[in-house]
């Protein structure tokens, strides 16, 4: 290779820091042409092209980058360290454990409907098939005749006649005669075969084979006889008038929100290409709907989409209650899990509550509470968690309280206090396992609930002193109440205090201010000591339920409320602005549906509570009472009617105060009258012997068990009876 002369021009690459040089000589080199020299292996390290280096946010490349600076920039890389990749489920989502039962039930219900629908119309199907089969046989015979007679040649012979070509006509005529002769033999063979098959079938075949042959002939004839597009068997289920969501439909719906960042990635560039939405997974069936995960553009969070859920549902052309975007907190705020239901959520069949068949619950673990829109079970923590439940009247507030009360009743190491301040008796079946129970709207019931708040404060102070002793002795290494510690020290048993319609207590002129102060103290301090407060109200107003009471409550459940202030009182400030809007729920149709804050997943989610009617609640309470009787954990008020108002501390109370357990003069029935322990209750001993009062199961006398004249069963369904009832049902 010849070196360039002095007149050579060095032309640099368009990129200033290219690794190669193109040297063009303009002087003759002893030949007829100029030489172009390209060094194949340049000496020394060459700096990389800055245009090929990864960009650093907030920095721009200098006008003349030195090799050292460029090398330092080249070390900057980006890596996604959050996950190793999306792993698809090994078992399909419809067949997973949580969805398998629903999938089988849905499939079985669909097939059962189809069988009934078609079974009722079976006779008409058979008649229609026979009619179309006769038409089909005639149509097939006509086709065979036309094939035999070679009708397709008629046009050619007609053309020969018109043109006057007798020779061509004669040739076509002879060819047609020969073809008809051959096809006639074939047609005779077909007829002979059909007749022979019919004779053999009628002579030697069984009736099952004959029926199968007739069915096959009828089906084939009907298939050829019916018009195109006409169905003999109509569909039992009309297909829905919507299409399953696709990536294109979801992208179009997100684009309709008119968010600038989304518009930017959906807008095509000059070459007609668009970045688009990044979908992490395909659209797949998930319960009674479809779901997929996607990454929103930079700067757009899931809460922004959630706040515009109504516009998103309009873009998807789906009902508002069937469109639920949710975040994926373990990833980043822009990762969205979108679920689109097949139909309105009010048409979904709620699965039965697991508490109906549960033998026992554990308040130190999570408990079943409801289901999400995908019909997946939703579990909530109960221990060391206070609850606030708010809703308009008739929206399922008491039903949610009933689920929590039944879960507490099925844990034998938990004590239960219930104050139903609406006077309707919705929680009365749980009275048989309560240490304190009242139901009513009068002053006496309100005073009883206020006394419970005072006792809870005293119990909190007593447990605080006991905590110090146990921590000092090393008996509480974790610094909190555990199930083993509660079983060993009955003074530390979890205590669940339910105040239904708590606004009636807090707005009372005589007891409201002190009760609010006591409840605020219990909620602030008693949580760590095993005292759980459950407050429900149909008037979520900051003036009625002060923030000193609700400010430290973690678990909140808001069903339909009328306005934004009520929504934010229950769920917390700015919840409405962030998209957690309970005002969009419909009265009655969405009863039991609400926003759950503080559930097992740790983020607000939509949940429909399990529905427990009064008979189901009575069965759960009876099972809980029987379990407590066997374990010696029956409330003292039902074991003995001995009064403890002389100042001695009862279980759960403090010395010198009124008893924490209700006595014959402190409980109330749903009618508002003074209630007494019912002598028919399985936990009410007719003897006051020490062994009976200590919690031993009572035994009915053999004469009472054998007497056919006693109309009542062995155990009464109610623990408390009002005075006239007590006189009426008492056998002694």
C-alpha cells in the first residue's frame, strides 16, 4: 500500500470521532488512477462514537469529548433489577385453587341451562330435522339426475345450433350419449347398493343399529336440505354484545383519557410509528372477567387512572362496576393490573361465607371478610387492628360488623363485647357468647355502652401494668401478646368491643364527651394490648365521630356514602381525590360493596363482604358457644347469675369498678327491657355450686330429659331473655 504524498487531502468521517480515516490522494503515483487508503487496524485505542453511548439523564455531551471522558461515560449503564422477568402461572388461572370451584360451577350451570333449554325443544328439533331431511333427499336425488343427464353440456349444444355448426352439434350429441350411458350404470349401481343396504339392515341388524342408521340419514339429509345459514338447533345462550378486551381496545381506552403522557406514546411519529403502551402480559381470563398487566408511560401513576375510572369504563364500553384498575405495589407506581368484568358486579353470585362451616378461627392471623370483583377471597387482619366501618343506611354496614363478630366468636381465646345501639337486634344471635351485650336506643342502653367504654379504658390501664411485669420477668420476649401468652394468662385474652351505630353514643349529651375520650384512649393505647375496637356508623361526619377517635384507626371499610366529606372521614383525607370513591356505588344494588383500607394486601381494594343472615349467624354462635363450653371459656354472665357489683374485680374489669361481665341486671334484650340469663340456655346452670359456677358444662336432670311434657329443647337459642320471657320459659 502506497503512502500519501504531500498533496493528499484527509477527509474525516461525518462523525468526528470515527475509528477509520479515508485518505484520498490527488497526485499521480506512477499509475493511471488515484489510490484510496483505508487503514484496517489503526494503531492505538480509538475512542468510541459518542452517538452510540448510553445517554445520562440531565447531561449533554461536550463539544469535543476527550477519550478519557468518553470512556468514563461509556461505563454508565441501566439495568432493571426489580425482577427477573414475568413468570406465567404453571396452572392456568381458571384452574387454580381459588378459581377452580367457581370455574366448575360456572361451567356446570351453563351446561345445565343448555340441557333444559334444548330438552324442552327436542320434539320440535326432531320434526324440523325430518322435514329438512326429506327436502335434502329430494335435493340429492335431483343433483344425481342432473349429473347423469349431463345438463352442463346443454349450453354448448345450443351454441352449436345458433352458429349452424352441425358437425360440432353431432360430436357433442354423441359424447353426451356415451357419458349418459356410463353414468346411468353408475347411478343404477348406487340405487342397487342403497336398496341392498336397506334390506340387510332391516333383516339382520339390531334396532340400535337401525336407529343409528336412520339418525345418520336424517342428519345428512337435513344438512343438505336446510338453507345456508339456517340452524335447526338454536343457541341456548345469546352471545354478549361486547368483545373481550384486547391490547388495542385497552390502548384506545387509555388514549381517550386525554392524558398528555399517554397521548405522547400513542401518537405516531413522522414515519408513522408509535411507541405505544407496554403490556407486560396478555389479556387472559381471570374469574368472571379478563385481566392484564401493563406499564403506564413515565410520569403516570395508577392513582391517576383510578381517579378517572368512569372515563376509562366509557372508553372500554363496559359498566363502571366491571372496570377496576389496581396498582402492583411490589413493582412501581406505574404498573397497573387492569381487570374488566364480563357483566355488572351486582349480577355476580357471592360465594358462601367460609365462617358458616369453619370450626375455629384465629384472631392472631387473618380472617375471611369478603371477595374482590374477581371473586377471590379477601382476608383481613384482626389482632392489634381497630376498625371503622361507615355507610349510608341499608348498604350492608351491619352485615360487615356481623362477619367480624362471628370471626371473633369462633376464636375460643377471645372475649366479645357487643353494643348494638340501633335497637334492631341484628347482632342478637351473638349474645350467647358475649361477656357484655346490649341492644337499644334508650338512655339505659347508651349508659351501658358508655360504661363499657370506661371499663375498656380501665382494662387498658390494667393490662399496661401487667405488660411491665411480664416484660420484666422475661415472659414476653416479643413485647406483645401472642396466642400462647393469651392462652396461659386469661387476663391478656384478646377483647373485641363492637359499637354498632357508635354515633348514638358519641352524640349523647350525658355520656358522649366522656365516651369519646375513653374510646380515643383505648384506640390509641389498647391496640398493642389485645383490645380491638370495632366502630360502625351511618353518619360519618367529623363533628359526630371526632378525629380523636378515628384518626389512629388503620382498618377502614367504606360502603356507599352520599358525599365526598363522608367518604374522606371513613377512608382518610384525600382518598376521594386519589380515586377511592365510595359515592359512585348504587343504593341496594351495590349493598355490601365498598373500599377496604388496611386489608391483607396493604393497599386499598374493592371488596364485597360475605353475607350472613340471621339463621347462619345463629348456627355460628351455637357452634362457638359449644366450643367455649367444652373449653371452659363461657362468659361468666351465662355461667352464673351471681352479682359482682360489690366492687370486686370481675374477669376483664378493674378493682373497684363495675364488672366487665354483664349480670342479670345489666344486659338488655332487643325490645329494650332488662334482660336476664335464660334458664334454657346451655350455659345457664340451675345450680350455684362452685363446680358449676367455675365453668363446668351444666347437666340437665334425668327427669327433665325424659319428660315428654317439656316443650323446649335442651338448649335455648338465646342467652338473654327479657323478664316476661324469663318467666314464661323458666322450668323452675
